[in-house]
């Protein structure tokens, strides 16, 4: 530089000033320009939606097909319960008949020597009341219907929790894609700075052409990752809109951000107790055992007699248009199965097997819930340490980039160390974003494990 002609030196300085101005404008556009400006234009053209996690979860539950189907299953269970209850309530029916008998044998009616009678007309209209006074099988069916309705209610709650978990996971996926894109934008801006520095060093005769080529290669790699990140964000954004039933073409702005805060978790014993009391899976399997118990009783109680009180009252005569007289009767009907070919025995065996099956599922579910809680607590602790370690790695990697860059700017080394340090920093940022996302997923799994997914927050 000392031996350069003053005119050439001014030209180089002007080039440096122009390049510096270009870098400044590029960094300004990278950090604040494209995304901010484009989002502003879009928001002016198309109405955007601002949502937080709670609003997304509410929208997802409101528009979920799974929850709507579960609601219909509750209605079906209520209908079956009403059918079972009807067998224990009085049954009132009205009936009437106007008939013409062409020939009637009085001997068959208990009048010996009466001969034949006819033709004649008969009219009969009555109100009949039937009330079961002893039917253990119908009572067990009524009890089973009540339990089945509770199971349907619990399954609706479970469907709501599953939708909440899916929506929260999709929400986290969008936040993760946004944070990853921000990190790539920082890496891309840094790559541009390194390229500008390498070009200056080459123009000044300090660096070689390969340094410029390395910097350009790194910038191209960051551009590739940036486009990939945009695609990932679009994919996650569309999935979230699909779950919440928002117009797919309208921009959606999430007001929450991924940030670290320490979750206060219950102790292992308290978490297990809470899970056993709140997990809907345990409630469902417990009710299914009770349901199978009543169905077994229903099958066994078919061996007992059924007693019903019957009575009717009405009018009868030869023709509805002629004089009729009042008729009535009352009676007690007893029905006791003696031999049905083994049908009742077969139903008892089936019901007993179903009860044992449900008991095994209930016991296994309790063990699974305890396993979920233990794993969730360990994962929560481990993921928290990973976030802290990843954060420290980012700090150290940034410091390494700064040191390597200073050495390259001083002409003490080529930019190979700078590119290597830059790669490490990009990987560290990527790892930190992934660790932070996994930490919140671990928090979500913890709330899900203790049966309080609705308490999850960011």
C-alpha cells in the first residue's frame, strides 16, 4: 500500500467506502428489511391474525373433528342409556281392533256343544300398562348404561386433551421454524461480512483468491439453508392454520416466542399421585372394568325369574259404531328361563372374559402412567441442562469467530479458521434452537403425563 500511486490509493479507498456502504445496507436489510418490509406489505394487503397459545388451543378445540365425533359418541351413549332405563319404567300402550269373524268354533273357546258361530263382528280398544317389578338383568343393564355414559364423557375429555397436545406441538413447530430462520439470517449476515472482509483483504494484497472463494461458498451455503428454513416455516404455518381452521392464504402472527424459563415441577411422588388422580386414561380403564362388571351381572341375572305387573282397560263390542261395554283385566306375568340351549352360559363366559381383559388393561395403564411421569421428569431435567449447555456453546462459538476474524483482518492467517469458526457458530445456534424447542416439548410432556396439559404455557 505504501508504494501505490496516490490516485490508485484513492480509488481503492473509494471502493472500500462503497463496499462498506453496501455491507451496511445489506446488513440493515437482512436484519430489519426483507421480513419486516414484506410482512408490512402483506398485512396492508391482507388482514392478518395475531394469536397466542391459548387462542390457538381454543380455536383447535372448537374446530376439531375428533372432538365433534366424541361429542356424537356421548349422544349415542346417552341414547343407549335411555333405552336401558326404559325397561325399568312403566310402559303404556294403546291398541284397538275392528274385526269380522266369518266362522268361530265355540268348542275351541270352552263351550262344549256350542257348534259354530258366525259370521260376526268384534271391536276391542284398550289401554295397556306393563310394569316390571322384578328384573335383575334389566337393573344391571341400567347400571351398565350409566357407566357407559361416563366413559363417553371421559373419552370426550381425552379427545380434547389430544387435540390440545397436537395444537400445542404444531404451535411449537412454527416457533421453532421462526427461531431457526432468525438464526440462519444472523449466519447469513455474518457470512456476508466475512466475504466483504475477504474481498478487502484480497484487494489489499493481504489475502489470496481462495479466501474469497471460501467466503463465497459459505455465503451460498447459508442462502441454501435460508431457503430451506423458509420452506419449513411455510409448512409448519400451514399445518397450524389447518388445525385452527384459519384461511390458508392469510398471514398468521404468533405473539409468543421461544424463551427459556425454569419449570417448577412436582416431586416424583406428588407427580405420580397427581397423575393417578387426573389422568383420563386411568379413569376410562377403571370405568371400563365397572362396565364389564355390570354386563357380567346382566348375563348372570338372566337365570333369575322376571316378574311384571300387567293391566289393561278399554271398551269392547260388536262394532265401534254400536253400543260397547267396558272391559278390563289385571295380571301378574312371571317368566323364568329353564333351557335356552346354553345361550346364557355363553354370554356369561364372554362377559367374564371381557371383565378380566379390562382389568389387565387397567393395571397396565396404571404402570404406563407411572412410567410416563418418571420419564417426563427425567427428560425435563436433562433438556434444561442441554439448553444451558447449548447457550454456553453459542457464546464460546461467537467468541471463537471474533478471534479468528481479528487474526484474518490483521493478516496473521487465512480465513480458513474464520470459516471453520463460522460453521461452528451456525451449528451452535441450530443446536440451541433445537434444545430450546425440546425443552418446551419436555415441559408439554410433563404436563401431559400428570394429566394437566391444559396448564401448559409459554
